[in-house]
C-alpha cells in the first residue's frame, strides 16, 4: 500500500470515473444497480468539534478484502475489479491480490458473475476478462510462469469494449454473453 | 452525521460485530459471500512520509448512498441494512434514509433480495424485516403517519431471529423463505 496505492489511485481515476458514470447511467435507465465500494480506511483518531462535523485526524488506507464493484443485474449478482496499466503489450498480474482472486472464486462458486475490467491506458483499449481466464494466468504465475498476461492472451480470452458516450463503458452487453 | 453518526456507530457495534462474524462463518463453510461495505469517507488531506505508510490527516464521514451489506447466496443478490434501537416498544424510522429506501427498491426491481435486520438492544430481540414491509411504514410516515414501526408491526411483518453461537445471527434461514 502507501505510495504505490496512491499512484495506482491516480492512474486509475479515469477508468474508475468512466465506470462510475456508466453505473449511474445503468441506474438512471433502470438497467442495473451496481456501485463502487468505498475505499477501506482504518480510522485511528477522530475529533468532535462542538458545532461542526466530526473530523478524522488520523487514518490509514487498508487493503480491500474484496473487489471494487458489485451489484445486481437481471437477478444476477455481478462482481468485478477494475485495473489499468501503462504497459503496451502485457498486463502485470501483481495488480491483483490473492484475496481478490479467492473472493472472485467464491463468487463464481455461489453462481455470481465475476470478472475484471482492464484498460491499457496509453491506447485506451478496454477489455472484460472473465474470472476463469484470469485464474488460468494467475495459476500459471503461481506455478513459476510469467508474471503478466500478454495483450494477445487477453484478446483471445476476453472481450474488447469500445468506449462510448452514454454509457461510456457498456460492459453489461458483454455480461449478457456470460449469463447464458 | 457528526456526533449522531458516531453514537449510532457505538451503539451499533454489537449488531455489526455479530453480523460480521456470521458472514465470516457463512464464507468459511461455503454458504454465502456477503460482506460489510467500508464506511464511506471523504478524504481531504493525506501525508506521505518517506519510509512509512500514507497517513490520512483530514477526512470526513460521508453519508452512505446504499446499504451496509451485500453479496451473493445461492445465486441470489442479497442486500441489507442493519440498525439497532434502545427503544422498547417501537423502532424509529429516522434510522433510515430516503436514498437507502430507494436503493432497496431498485434492488428488488432487479430481482435482488432487500431487507433490514433490526435489533432491540435492551431485550436483544432481532428481526429480519423484508423491504416491502419497511416500505409500507416508510410511506405511512411520508404521508403524515407515525415516525416509527411498533414492535407488534415488526413481529407481524418480519421474522424473529434467535441469537445463536455459530452462526450468531442465522439470517439466511429466513432468506430461504424469501427466495421461494
Ligand atoms: Mg481497482
Ligand atoms: Mg447500519
């Protein structure tokens, strides 16, 4: 965490903003109810001024135990993580954490739909990669293989999403395929 | 928010702890994947010391836009809010917020399962009240009626959950009825 988490946060802003706008659009048109979870924070010290709002004076970023987004779409439980890279030809797997992978595995076991949305920032290419494929490359890494997925692997196993205006990242059209 | 939010937080600790333990148990035995969402915080100022973790120096509690808990159980999307009162004979509706009610309404519209778990702290009585019933009393209040639900109304429309050891608050046995 610390520095690294912050710089990830900054780099991630655009993808996160696009997804938040997309989710707001889905909510407004009655298509789905999907929200970003708040950033988990360990609160250590809070000040209570007499006539104004409580001020958190000391707190730390905690590692999330689940994923970024979840919600409901046509009765399906949806759960995903969003990540960006500035790499050109591969996506580093250290962007994910063990507990996120096991969370997604649990979700699938209980008939939810788990995936990641990844963006190659420099080329603005966005992909939805189902959990099963991510898990394949995660296991390859754990067994001593490469620490990333190539863009070609992502293209073969995932679904590209073209940037739109409204919604910006229409990932539910892809989820429609995963539900069936 | 501010003082009020904090005192709610303290009063709420036990119910929240019991529910967190229950959810951990459900996860451990492979019954469901349900988590509490982090407390939403508006971060204003962060310090980045050279060799240690980033410290949040100024932040404020934000009002949550959704509910406390969500997740997946047997393919169903589960979404609920947990609240306590020290009242003896009625449950004050100001414990809930408009946006929480509309969130739960949306969830039900998309075939998720929305409810509240409420506890009368002094008597340790716990009830699961489906969203539809909460909505009925919420509308009564909005139309000028009483600002609370009586315990009798909760007993008639909800399901009592007896405190157990493992899990502490076995609310999924009630959800089984709601699914069918
Ligand atoms: Mg992320
Ligand atoms: Mg609560």
